[in-house]
C-alpha cells in the first residue's frame, strides 16, 4: 500500500515537472516566434491595428493589403540600402 | 587576449597563420572598442540622455515614427548598411597581403566608421530624423548642404556602375551563374504578387517560400549548364549582360516597389543574415590556414588587381567595413525614427558598424585562404597577365605565386565553371573562398553548388542595391529638376518618372559599358573611383558632425571626429591627386589616356583595341575631371566646417542649433513601448 502510494507520488511529481517543463519550453518558443515575427515585420499590420485603435479610433483603419502597399511606398522613398 | 592574438599574428610573420588568430584578434579589438571607446564617446562627446524622449516617442504616428525594441532596430540598421561593399573591398585589397587590410578594417572601424555612424545617428535622432543633407544645410549653411546632395547623387551613380560590373563579370560565359541570377527575377516577382495579393504582408511565409525557390534556382542552374542547348542560351558575353543589367535597372526603377524591389529586399535580407552567420560559424569551425603572405610585393603599386601603392589605396579600396560615407545617409534616414531610447544609439550606431566590419574581416579571410597564385589568376585582368591560360600562369608564377594551368582547370571544373581566369570584380574569388569553407565544413561534394550559391547570394545583394539606388537617384534627380520645371518634380507623373529614370540609368550605364569593354578590366578604374567618392561622403559627414558638435561647445573633444576626418581628407586627396596626375599609366587617368593615345597614333594597337581606344581615352579624361570635382566638393565642405569652428572659437555668431527641445520621457508604459 505505502509502496504504491509512494510510487504514485513520485509519478505525480514527475508529471508536474514534465508539464511545467513543456509549458516553459512552449512559452520560450512562443516568445522566440513573436520576436522573429516582429523582427521580420510579419506582425506590422497587427501593430498598426493596435496603434490605430488607440490613437485614431474615429477613422476606419486601412485593410491588410492597403496597409502593406502604403508601408512599402513609404519605406522606399529614401536611401534605404547601402553598399 | 586581444593583445595575445595580435601577438600571435606578429610572431607568425613569415609562415602561414591560422584564420582563428585573425578572428580572435578582431573580436577582441571590437570588444575593447565597444566597451571602452564607444562608452567614453557616448558619455562625453554625445552625452546620451536616457531620460530624453526620442522622436519616435514624441512623434509616434504608428508609421515612420515608432518606438521599437533595440534589437529589432539593430537588425534593421545592420541589414540596411551591410551590402556587397564589405565583401568586395577586402577581397580586392588582399593583393597587398592580409595584414594591411586587416589593420585598416580594425583600426578604421573602431576609431572611424563606428564613431561616424554613431555620431550621425545621434545628431539625426536629436533633430527628428533629418537627413544628412538637410542637417548640413540647417547647421552649416547652403554651400555644405548642396555639396552633400550632389556628392550623394554622384556616388550613387558610380556605386551602381561598379556593382553592375561585378555582377556582369561573375556571370559572363557562365551558363550556371547566369541562369541562376536570371531566375531570381521571376522568383522576386512571384513573391511580390504573393505579398500583395495572395497573403498580404505575410513576410515570413513569403520569405521561406522565396528562399526555397532560390535554392532550387541554384541547383536548377546546374541542370541547365549540363544541357548543351540550354547552356548555349545562357552563355552570354559581358557586353550582352551589361545591356541586360541596364534594361533591368530601368525596369526596376519604374515598376511599383511592391512588385520587384520590396520582395527582392526581403529575400536578400534573409539570405544576408543567414549566410553571414553560416560563414562566421564555418570559419571558426574549420579554422583554415591563411595562405596569402602578410604583405606582398605589390605594396609598391604594381599590383595586378588595381594599380597604386598601399598608401593611399588600401584606405580607398576598403571603404565599407572600415568607414563608409554611405552609412551616414542610412543613419540619418529611417533608423533615428525608430529609436526607442537615446541610449540605444550606442549599440545600434556603433554596434551595427562593428558587425559590418567583422563581415569585412570574414571576407578578407575567405580571399586570403586561397592559394595566392589562384587568387591572382582569378582577379588579374587578361589585358595585364595575358589572355591565354599558359601566358597568365606564367606571368603570375613569375611573381613568386606558383600556379599551373592544370590547377586552374581542375578548380574551374570543380566549381562547375568553364574558366576562372580573369574573373575580376572580387565576386568569383570570394565565391571560390566561400565554397571552399562551406564545402569543407558541410560536405565536400557540393563544391559547385556552394560556389553558385555564393554567386547568387552576391548577385541578389547587388541587384537590390542597384534597384534601390536607381530609384533613389531618380527621386533626387526629380527633386532637382523640379526646381527648374515644376511638373518634373512630381514623383508619380509618368513622363517625369521615365525621363529621370532614363537619365540615372544612362549615367551608371555609361560607366558600366566602358568598364566592360576595357581590356584591363574596368574594376581597376571604377573601384578606386567609388572608394574616393565613398570616403569623400564620409569626410563630408564627419565635417558636418564636427561642425555641429563644435557649435554645441565640444571644441576640446572635436578630435574624436576631427582625427578620422583629417585622415580621410589626407587619404582621399592623395588618392585623387595620384589618380589624376600620376605618371604611371595604370594609376593616373591622364597618363593612362596619353599613353593609349600615343599607342593609337603610333599604330601599335591590335585592330580590335584600336577601335575602342578613343572611347577609353575619353573615359579616362572624363574620370580625371570627375575626380577633381570630388576633391573640390570635399574641400568646400571641410572649409565650410572649419569656418564654423573658427567663428565659434572666436565667439562670433553662427546659425542657431536645430536640435529638438528636451522633453522628458513620459512614464506611461503604453507610450513608452508600443
């Protein structure tokens, strides 16, 4: 009885540790993915929507495609790439 | 540790040294420079203030002005400043041996280039992200401002021409390279449509797709080269390729950015960061021996890659990687509008340039790990060493760098090329070096694939710079012409777009054309011209910076930007003087023109060369005028800055500072981090 209870306790603790480790890896992975998306500019539209909702809530925001084109147009309006 | 690594290099003079010593020495020099010098400059000269709201915070509009995480800005800024320049310059300068280039990259970088980038970034951040030309006009006066503007336009033209020449030389009579580089165009178009219509703005997906297609293009180029009929289709000579590059540049400048420029830039940025990391890892992993001597006999000016003594030409040849004026344009463009905290100016300005400088060190290693004989065989123009393989190997071996025709043929076969003789411009020899490193680290049997991967990588870089540069040149020209006739200044009026794009393309196309027909390889003429123009721009940037800092009461610390400025002024003026007036025909433009004219008059030139001689003579004289013009612009700006400094020193009135007023950072986290 006591042996099997102890065994169950150990298994329980192992399970908890495993779940915690998975959650930790998951959150680190998600943070890394967010950083990569942010770095590459993949999340630019979402950021724009957040900014728009905060500062210009009265006007409708651009849609995804308009926003992308507008961003490219502004980006390549000056010296952007060096030798 | 840095000292011991440098000591390692010093002790092993005369015998071959390991690349690991060079990497260690470089990393230690950068660490010291960043930890001590940049911190000291930031605290005493610039007086960075972490409580001061940056333009990104004050003017946050969610578009241009957005406070951004410092690592993200670092990545963007590095991607913007690092192009093909730091790969090509060190490769060409390797003709002097590895030591001169290495020392200039390290010392010039830590004390010059990094300081320039950080200072300009700082000044622009304090002025709401104003451009270098605007700061020059506002703070020094109209003379310096216009000089900076004209200088920028000219440097763009020369830069694009020389980069175009590098691509052409890498592709000529190489069906594999040509097919691969051509394939990058439809791939970019496809990604452009994907990013606009299919999945708007999903940059990561599109880039992964694009990079996989590029890899396929590298391998597929090999299949095309193996098929006799298809190979003939892509076996083009230099002149055909030059016309193609011009047509491409014109098309790229007039189509919308989303179609070609934006997707190409995403692809090249992904490739750039990936390849640089891969190369650095592979160099450390393989730690190859450096085979080039520390210093070669060509320091006397007789070098085959380009003519001219070690002083001043090593400092002209390696611009990007040590100090590059072009960076001042980028550092006063988008980056200052993204800075989230003024203290970030140091890691972003100084740090990004340090990393670019490290890329230059890696490129130098890739060039010097080749057998010197092989290096010279690839980089020496046929007009100098002889156009047949036998003649070339004989000339090069007679310099004390033994190489055989069989060795070159075997190497070309391994790389999947027909010939590697006289492939000037630096790209092919760098690609051979990179392929050697990669294949020894990641699989011997893929040598040819790695070689063409490296060529594709450089071509993608270069074509991005070519697109972006032609477009910027077009905008500048339209702005200029708009003063004369209003409609020309409208950037979306089609006739104006076509005319101004055609003028810009004709400008660089001319230099590209002459570079291609020149039997001595146009790189010999164009790269020094580009170096002079780039260092001139750096000197202009440092003059503007010094002038502004002196106005702000930093006269006693003015040497921080003043010493690199003085050095560049000496180097650029000496180089310009020698390029114009030297009596050696390979160095002086005028002597070169006269020499050719005399030969033409005496009738000693073969018919083919006699036919193009008048164009080459005209071009050399034109280059001489251009060089004088560069030097004149440079000294106008320096004298203008000195005038400001003298007025400040004697307490007379100067133009008021345009620095934005101090605003304390709001403690509202929603504003501080968006």
